[in-house]
C-alpha cells in the first residue's frame, strides 16, 4: 500500500513539474508579431532613440522578429554605434532589408542584423569616416570587423568598407573603399538573399506574424524635420533677418524673433546629436557679441565682428564635420532668403510704417520724384533715433529725417544739431554740453 502511495506521489510531482516547466516556458513564446523600424534618411540621435525604444518594446512584447527597413546615405557614427548596441541587445532574431542603399553609418547598422536581404539594384558599403585620419579609420574599421564577425560574415570585407588600405582581392582595387551591389553582396555572403520588396523579404525568410511599423515620436520627428537643409536654411534666414532688422529698428521684437529662430536651429541640432556643448557656447558667445555691438558698446566693431565670426563658426559646426556640404547648402539657402526678404521689406512695401524703419525715406510726387527742401532745419536740434554710422535717422523738430554725420559715430538717443544741408543730404553733428 505504501509503495502504491509513493508511486502515486511521484507521478503527481512529475506531472506538476512538467506543468510548471510548461507554464514557465510560456512567456518565452514569440507572439508579439514582427516589428519593423525605419532606417530612412540621415542617421542621427533621433533615429538612435527610435531604435532603442523599438528594441525595448520588442523585448517586452516577445516579438517574433525585429526588422530594419534600411535606405540611408549615412550620418552620425556615434548614433550608428548606439543603434548597433541596441540591435545586439535584441532577444529575438533580427533582419535588415536594404531597399536602395546602406552607406557609411547605414552599413554598420545593416551589418548588426543577423540576416541581411537586399533589393535588386541596392548597394552597401562606402563607410570611410570623415575625418579619415588614422585614429578614426582604425576605430571604425574595428567596429565593422567585430560586427561582421559576430554575425558570421567576413570581417576583412567589412573592414575594407572603411579602410582603403585593407586588401580584398577580387572585390576592390587597391586604394579604394569597398562597396557591394546586391548581387556582389550575395556572392560574398555579406547578404543572405535578394527580394524586390520588404514583404517578399519577410516571406522568403519565413518570418510570420502580424507586422507593425514603429514610428518617430513628436520630439524625434521635430528634431529630424528641423535639421533638414531646407528647414535649417529657413531658421537661419529668420535668425539673420531678425538681427539685421534689429540693427535698424532697435525695437527688440525683431531681435527676439532672430534669437528664437537661432535657438530653435541649435536646439534641434543638439537634440539630433549634431551639436555639442562647444557649438552651443560659440552660438551664445556670437549672439552676446552682436548684442553688445548693438546696445552696449556700438561703433567699435570688435564685439560685433567677434560675435559674427563665432556665430558663423557655430552654424557650420552644428551640422558636424561629416556634413560640411549640407551646412553650405543650408547657409546658401539662408543667405538667399535673407536678401530676398530684406529687399522685399524695404522696396516692395515702402509705405508700410514698419518697412520705413528699415530704409531711408524719400518724398515722391505724382509726376516727379525729388527731395524735400530741408534748408529750414539748419541750426535746429534734435536727437538720433538710430545709430549714425555715419548715416542714420534723426528726429529734428519732431520730424523724422535721414541724416549724415561728418564721419563721427553717434549713438541712438544722442542730441544732434543740423549743421548744413546739401540737396537731399542733411548733415548733423553731436551736441556737447559746451554747445548747449
């Protein structure tokens, strides 16, 4: 009887243990579907945030597969490192589908996936760093080689994407950076298959389950949108135009608009990973220098010149050294838009009260344009309503007139007196205590 009881107890414990194992294994079931992450456009910190968030969500929901949809010319190497590390922390199979190209930082991101599928006509490689000094080349070459080795790909071929001095006979000529077409990548075992679409790639790799595409958060989207060359150019235009108008009007409103636009430009670049503390410090120093020239120590030129140089340097560095041509494009857009907007304000709206503050005003008759007779103002006193460098605007007998000095600098608000009038030109000189 006791033997039978022991046997029953043993069987019960065995069944319970098996059930416990079954229940313990249940959370590992991959029922979270397939998560697709877009790797599109420039690689930046906003993209790195997205991938890190997607990997964490995939791990938490026990996704069946994590898929990168890749089409990028490259970007920030630091952001690519963060994406690679996030991919290595994924607890499910990973796949990268290259629809068009995976260059530079995009190549490292693609190599971090366990499987790679490329579309016909797609390409991968061309990852020489900028600057391409020995230190940066060596570091990035090691990252490519170790990433390839982890996923059982040829580390020599991966290193040859970075370092032109790495020999890869049969794949590239000496002194060139290695890049693969989809067919070449397949033959070199860099990729695992070719497929015309992402859906075909998933079907070919037997990836089943519901497909869910993750997307950027509002902050990530704003940063990526504002750091595009076109939007960056517009923000720079508003910033420069605001400072130019502030130089003429000294109202503070235009200056505030300009500073706000520049703050948005640098802030979004900082969030996206392009800017750093040095860039922000240079930008602040530039704005302070210009403000000092306008409101505190005008006329000397030193503070203004230093401020302009610091601000211009910060703008170029905000894009990163790897994006010098993008910076040149954005600055070119800013210059053109600023000139056009300033011309429109001064020329196209001459009767607007605000526009009259920006340029010198003339008096026009219906059939003839001539200057007003200002000879009656000789000897009259007033004050400068703008800086006279030597040209500017003054108020004489309550009348706003365009004036010139004899070469002297006169600060806004200083008392002046009309010394002579030559046609349309009204000459003034500063009034000292002895002259009063």
